[in-house]
């Protein structure tokens, strides 16, 4: 009709249901007579006529009633290609109900004749169930086999390392999937008792010494590391072997995935370079040291950045009175705002846009919210960019820190923790030198105000904005080359969460004036990181992906020191956090030089480096 939607008739569905009903009619007829024949071992001459008569008489009503029962149990509505436990349950109950109806009907229609043997009803039930199961689940089985055969044509050969619970779960999911294009070829496990045995039909071929041989023998494309309980040292040892196979590597994140029952293929992640650092992740008992954050107003400048946002996440878990995020970049601020609102709906969260260079803005923030604790993470950190724009580094890093610290002091904040860098030690670049001046400002302020001013210094953070790992990943994805500045360049590395945990603990230790130095472990060659990442991505170094050396960038050093020689070291309760002894300085001269530096940066001085060197004698640069 015009103006009304017409539902198009689904002929395919109609034909399928008609065929299924026809099959069920035949099944009821067959089950009715087969049940009595099975009872008498298929010897028709031994079946008494008085048994056959009620079966024939009740056959038509039985067909109609059984079809009605099957309809009620939705045996004509289910998608049998995806049939599962519920459909199987309905099938059994439908056949059972049909058997009960058959028993009642045969006793009604026998009319004085001898009743069929009691075993007939059980035979009827099982024969009917067999026919029903065959019709419904054979469709799923045949469809499944069809998909698997199609997928095998473009299959990915997989090796599983780990024949434990996690490995079994992943194997079960892949083997049982109709749509997975993965084919598991073999399993590796160091447990000798498992060698030669099978999991889901897949053989455990041996220990880790068989990885390279098996990868070649079975033409493996990807290796799944399914040992969530393994330590970082064990993972590194296994991955060092896997790198030689040129297979792509994926791993389960950790033991908690197994505990929470979250082990499946979707939880597998690409193996990261931090898996090869060869040390256990640094663990800090934040619950025992973050008491000073509870019921306090906390301000995080640069709260949308990689370090600042992780600070906000960890602070939010310890019930601050209010968390104030201050950032110049609105997109980052928006992202962390949405994340914290979703994860911590009861958190009193304030997100503000503004620059630490704006005196009136930063003063207004302090006067309005009166933060008790300040984490100052706002800074320009990109070394080559700051070499090209040194005045901006000075304005933002040096005087942004000055203005934020002054606002904290004048508004009686309890603690001020500044995020510094290892590049502040014997700096050769503007960024590092500007951060060294910030440390001097913090130490100077601490002598004049009640606020406890401290700085925390650490090295490179894996995965942070501007770090080398995301750059390498992009270059590998683009087919290379992967660019390394120098074959001998080394850096200290730590994950974002590790660094932030230690920053928070250093804040708990703060008594004012300290420069906390985080133990970053052993330095790592950037060239080794590049090679490892290429191999872990399933490529051959210099064959599939080339490494190109571009030369040291302006202001870049081959290595970074975490401590200046004259500072010395003092231990804290946490052996990974040390305190550098403050350097004595002439405050009067320091403030005069700072004033000159401020005026020069505002007037866009053509070469501000000599003024910076006057403030930081350890700063050396090339003209």
C-alpha cells in the first residue's frame, strides 16, 4: 500500500524452514517405528500387531503435536550456524516433551490393547534426539569446516611458547574459531614432562632450544609468548632467541590477565622493546607513601603531557581533595579529563587551559584553588627544536618555572616538585641548560619560603611524546629506514609509570632543597633498540628494514649523566632514589643574571647562549 512500508518476503528463510519442517516430519515417523524395531532387534515378525496399531493411529496427531512443541522451543527460529549450549538444551527438552506426549497419546489410542513396552519411550526419545541433533548441528559443523578450509588458504602459521593455562586458552580459542586465519603448528615449553604430548591436537615439540629449528621446520610466521607469570629476565632470554627467527612476536601483558580470566587472542600485544630491557619493572608501594596526597588540593602543570597525565592517573587513585590540571594544549587536557571522569566519577576534577608564562593566569589559578601540592611538569623538552628556538625554551622552562614557583610560595603551597632531566647535567643543549637553571631556581626559592621546593631528575621515558620508540615504530611501519643519530649513542630508559611512581615517592621524601636523582638502571644503546624493534616486528635488519645513521643533532651528546661531579650522592629509603647535594651559588649575582636573561629572551636576542652559560658554567655549546 502507498505510504506504508512493506516487508519484503524472505524466500530463502521460508525455504529453509519448510525443508526443516519436512525433515522433522520424516524424523518423527522414523523415530516412531524405529523405536519399536530397535526394541525387538529389528526383527519385524516378533513385533506384536497390538503394538503397531496405536503407533499408526497416533502418528498424525504425534507429528502435529511434536511440530508445535518444536515451535515453542524455538527450534525453527535459532541461527544454527552459531548454535551453542542454549540451542542444545532446547533441542533436548523439545525431544523429551515429544516423548512424554507420545507416551500419553499411545496409552489413549491403545483402547484395551496391550501397551507398548516401557523401553519404547526411551528408544523413541534417543532416536528422535539423534535425528534432531544431526539436522541442526551438522549444519554448524559443515559450515565451520567450510570456513576453516577457506581460511587455511591464507593462513598464518603460529608457534605458541607456553603449554600452561594461558597457552591452552589461546590455543582453544584459535582452534575453535571459524574465522581465525591462524593455524597453530607447534608448542614450545621448557617442562620436559610436556614434551611429545598434545594440547588440542597440537604437539609440544620441546623447550626453548627448539624455537629456531621449529620456526624453520613449520614455516612459522608469528610467535605467541603465553607465559604471563614469567619474569622480565626470563622473557628477555626467550625473546633473544625468538629474534633470530624473523617471526613477528606477540605476548600476553602479564599474570593479572590470567588471574582475571582475561586470557584470549585479543589480549595479545606486540612485544615491546621494554620487554628486552632485561630487568624487572620498578615497583613502588604508593599506598604507603601517597598519604600526603589524600585530602590535599593537587595541581599538575603540563597535566596533559605524557608525564603529567600519568601523574594525574596515579594521584587520582589516592583520593585527593581536588585535582587541578593546568595545560596550554587543549586536546591533551581534554583527553585526560575524559579519562579521569570515566574512571574516577567521584574525583573533584578541575581542568584549566593556560600558560605558565602568563603571570596573571598562573597567579589567578593559585589564588582561586590554593593548591597544597604542585607537580610542575610543564616544559618544552624537545632538544633539537629548542636549539632552533632558544628564547622560547628560556621563556617557558626558566621563567615559567619561576612564575609557577613564585605563585606557589606566595599562596603557601606545602610542596613544589619540579620535573627535571638528566640533560641538566653538564648540558650541551639549550633544553638541558634551561632545566639546570630551573633546578637552581627551585633550590634558591627553598631557602626563602616555607614551601618545600624540590626537583626530580631522570632520563628518557619509553613511550613518552617525542621519545625514540614511537618514531622507530612509524619508520618500520613505513618500510624504513630507521634513523639512528650515532652507532655509539646510549641513553637511560624507564617506563612512564615507573618514572612517575618514583617522582611521587620522591615528593613524599621531600624536606626542601633536594635534587632527587632516579636510578635508571644500565644505559642502553639506541642502535640495539632499533635492531631489536626491527626483529621483533618480524623483519631482517638491513635486508627488510635498513638502519641509517644521521649524525648527532645540535646539542646532542653520546651519553647523558644523571649527576654532576660536584653534587655527590645521598641515599634515601628507596635505593632507586638518591639525593644530589645542592651546589652553592651567589644568589645576588644569580638574580642579576636571571634579570638579564629575561630581558634578552623578551627582546628576542639573536644569541642568548652566552647569557645562559654565565648562569650555568657547566653548559658547553658549539658556535
